[in-house]
């Protein structure tokens, strides 16, 4: 063993620690703030799954929640509408989050769970046993659940456990020919799913803006948009934001979603910030229906080149000139960091303009070239894409009628 070999492990540790220190310092000084949400009481996912496992129909067990979507779909097809509805009423927390279950039945089940969660928070708002902070948190959750229950909202997934997860659909998911899935980043949870201030920086607002832009881009296209906050995202600055653990867990859920969508629609993923890390991890396992993966404000996709994603989907990348994520080291050392910068030409993504986005959270703001580009991908109008200056031929080799 040479002297160089003897010190290399120590050098690797030092480099890893230095990388982590740089990431933390840069994130804390550029706007990725620390927000911690304490878990609060709510319906128990474990209890719901236990009750589901014990139930029987015609003396047969119900399909496991991890069953393939086609198995679940076949089970519900054999039940019929009435018995399926009764099952959703008995087990709304399971059915509402069960990939392969009929979409309309999931919407119905999630309204039941939302109603129960609303009742729970109503009882906590004035509970003298709670601290003022606890009652304030209960009020915020009550308001969020009441908003999600408004007529016309289509909640595809909802779990109020802890900080919670949800997903909302805009448009007719069952008849859509093109489906866009928005994968958001850090500090995504039930309370941040939609916002009054910074509306288009929250998943619900992102989906609203994208759906409207797609309808303008191609008025006759049958499109649907999913605001997908159905994974546990990192809470502010910390090891979770600098590593891929939560991205790997979320990738399992995203892969399952893309394989379980009804019909035969083409699917495009729009992955923001840490959401792009998740999409990078999911890429090799994505359904063949996923034709496009577009990332914005990405800290990296945990690979060095787009080809390493091992996906047949086209890979697009953009970053606004004022996005602070550019100052975060695009590296990976000892599991810390997320790898190469997707907007560097060497990475090999198709580079799009993000003009007008104004920072890290503005990519879905109406009127921006970033949103216009997302909408063009969403409906398959590739010739109308505006490339970044570094890649003036970003839409070369794509048929104009490919997605229309």
C-alpha cells in the first residue's frame, strides 16, 4: 500500500465534510429556509391498513396496498359500482390512495377522509389542553382541509397523517390524452400545498397555472394536470435536502403513479428543485408512457449525464438567471449532493429558456417563458418551444405532430 493509498480514505471524509459544509452555508444564505413541522394527531394509516387487511369480500381477502395497479383495477372491476362504493366508505383512507382503484372512487373516498380530518381539527381548534401554537396549527389544517373539500376539487390522494400528503387533478384524468405531473420540492406538505401569497410557488398554484397555459396552447387537446405532493419532502435545510434518501422513497411512489394512470395518455413530468432529484432517481423505472421529464431549478439528478438516467423519455432542463440554486455546488461526495448540473451543456439535457421566472420559485408564474415551455411540452407542441441560448436546437429531431 502506498502512502497515497493510506491517506485516501481520510481525504474522502474531509472532502465529504467540506462539501456538506459548503452546501449548508450556501443554502442558508440563498433562501432555502428551515421550516420544521411537528406531527399532529390524525387518522392512523397503520390502523386503516390493519382494518383493510382483516376485511373480506365473498370470503376473499382484499388486494394488498402494494399490489400491482392492474391487480387492483381487476378487483374493482369485478366488484361493480355499488359494492366498490361501500368498500370506499368502509376504508376511505386506503381506497383513496390505492393505485389502480377507479379515479372517481378515489375522489369519493378522499372526500370522506377529508371530512373526518376536518372534524378532528374542528375539535382541536378550541381545545384548552393544547398550546396556542397547537391551536393555531389546528386552525391552519382545518382551513386547508375545508379548501380541499370545495365543490369541484378532485383529490386523487390524501393522507393527513403527520404533516400529510396529497395530490389533486385538474381536468378529466380518465379521458385525457396528455397528462402532466408536477413534482415539487423542499417543504412540500399539506399546509404548503396551496398558498395565498406566492400562489404559483405552491403545488396547487403550479398546477392551476400549467393547466390554464396548456388549454391556451392547445384548446382542443384533452389534457389533465396532477399537482403531486404525495411524497415526504425534506423540511428545509438539513441532511435530507442534501441526500437522496427521501427522493428514493418518493421515487417508488411516483413510478407507481405513472404506471397506474387510467387510459393510455402520454405523461410528462415537471420536476422543480428537490423534485428533480426524485425524478432523476425514478427515471430508470418510469412507465414507458412517460415521454418527457422537465426539470427547473435543479440541484442535480444524482447522475453525471442525462444518458445515465436510462430512460427513453426526453430530458429537458431550465434555470432562471436569478435562481440561487446556481450557487449550490453541483457535486456528489460520499452521498452528499446531487451530482452534475442539468443545465450544463455537458450534461446532455435539452435546454429551455426560463426568461421571466425571476428566481427559484417563479417557474410557473403566468406570462413567463418557463411556463410557456412547460405547456408546450405538456400538449406536445414541441416546435413552439423556446430554447435557451446555450442550446438553440433543443427541439431538433422531434416531430411537430408527435404529441398532438
